[in-house]
C-alpha cells in the first residue's frame, strides 16, 4: 500500500502518482474512451439552473465544455503562474471571488473525482514546486501557504514540497547502476529548473546529496508566444497605424499582448481596450487586419490558434521548416517557418536559460566535466536549440531523456515512500 501521493501540479499539465517501494505509477484517467496520465491544468466554470454555486470541470473535460459553450463558460488555465504572486487577489466567477487556494481546491476535488477508486487514501502528499516561480516578484512562502490552505482539508497528515527537478532526479536515479553526479533540467510550461545531485549507489540502493538548484521563469509558453508574435500578430494588425488628431499614430500594443495566452482572449473580448479598438476601425490604415483580429476574438478561436502554434513548434523539433496554416486568418494564409528563424526568435530566452545553468553549476562548484549524467525532462527538452546547449556543454553521450510528462510525479511519489522524505522537502 502506498504511503504517499505525488502531485505534479504543472503550468500546462498535472499528474498524480503512487509509489510502491522502488516503483512508481501514474494514475490514468479516461476521456472519450482514451486513457491519459497527464491532464491539462485547466478549469472551466458554468452556471446551471437551480444551483447556487457554479459547476466546474478540469483538464480535457474543461476544454470541451469551453469549446462547446464559450459564451456560457469561464475558462482558466496555467493556474500555477498565480501561485506565488502577491498581486493575484482572486478571480471573479459569476460575481463570486475565487482565491488561488479556492481554484486549486476546485481543481484537486475534480481530479480526485475522476481518479475514483484508483486513488486510495494516503497520509502523505508530496507536491512539486519550481526552483524559481514565474512572475516579476514571486513569493514562495505565499505559494506554500496557498497550497496548504487548499489541500490540508483532504485528510493528509503531512504535506511536503519538493523541487521539481529533484523529483525528476529521483525518477532518473532508480535505474542507476553506479554512483554519479547528475544534472537534471526540467523544462515546464512556465519555468526552467535545474538541480545537481550526487547519487551514491551500493548493494542496498542509493543515497543522495543535493549540491545546487537554480532556474528561470522561461519555458515552453514563452517559445509559443514568439511564434504568435512573429507569424500571427502582424496579420492581425500589430505594428499598424491609424489616423488621429491629424497625425499618423501607432496602434496601442497592449491589446495584442492578450495573445500571450489563449484563454486571455475571452477576457479581452469584454474589455474596454477591445471596444476602443473596434471603435478605431474606421481610422485604421489597414482595417482588414483589425477586422480579422476582431473576428478571431469574437469567434473564440484562441484555443485552436494555440493548438496550431504548439503543433508547428513540435514539427520544428523534427524538421528544418514547417508550413503554418490557420483558416481563421484567411483561406490562403500559409507561412513557412524555418527552424533557423524560430531559433533566432527564442535566442534571448535561450541565453537566459543558459545563464541560469551557469549559475547552478557555479553554486555547486562544479564544471561540466564533473557532471556524469544529464537528464532532460519536460516537453521543451525536445527543442533542438535547447538540446544543443547541453550537447555543446556536456557532450551527447552524457544526455538522457524520457518520461517527459511523468518523471516529476513519479519522483515525488518515490520520495514520499522514503523514511527520510522530510529531508528532501524545501521547508516551505
């Protein structure tokens, strides 16, 4: 019987895992007769007649509800980006304020309901946390306080927080045959995190010593937005001009920044900024582009757009170029995106990721030659320009990948089974 539940509450996807000694297994969920172990970190709310509280769903059920009833749903994703933000005081859903802890409670309640009998009672909950939270002024203590407020009521005797790359390292170390110093790079949706650990292997298993941690609030979501910014937004009017007060003026860029996350477009649709842009249509120098943007927003095309962008990014991991087409931008809209161009767009992000890697190595007092193994996990680890950083620094033979969506939850569950589990907690 498992004593601990590992909970990887990710920016993009979330996973639950249970461990039985040296083996961890993720819980599988069934959606439309398909099994999935990673569920999208998303919430949808809607009102039903006769019920005081809004109804809710998560993951693919939330996405489906929103796509089928966009006008009657409130959709939220990337909830984790608010966890450590002192500026986030809550979101109003049908005139009811939901704090971050309320949203997490709602998400976990639905997660447990979908797990059903596959989720036994456990006394220890081990939650992953990034080394560096996303946002301008994140407060890790506030994030921990919010997590506890949301999750303590579910009957856990103990809640531990463990760095996500440390959890991934434990998942990786279960197959080690000899002692090694391991660098783990975890590329999530919102953050990139590093941990360096020393694993000493003997006949009884392994012992581990943490050497350094580091990270930066940049990852896959930022890469996606670069494609949106360079390929899509110019066709929707960004960079355009309008006539006002006898002058030719630049269109305000703020409205276009709502494309950073697709669910923000539903908020944009009801904003004063969007209404002002519609009123400016007759004085825009390229009104057809603004009309296209207005139509895309009003017809709730945000999710299909970001799905198409993400798929294009994935194709660029395997090919030197790909064609990007999206019908709402025009039947004849076709843009060829080369990997070289994409890599030039994300060059600044790559530099910041490598700088965080340098800081982590320096904190451990180690050079590249002292690292025996490198484990890359998370979807963005497939990006060739990301992998090139590590091959250049450490050599291709040291690098391993695998279980990109599941390794953190697995490692959290493995740590939760250990007698010294509390030693691996961050102290939050």
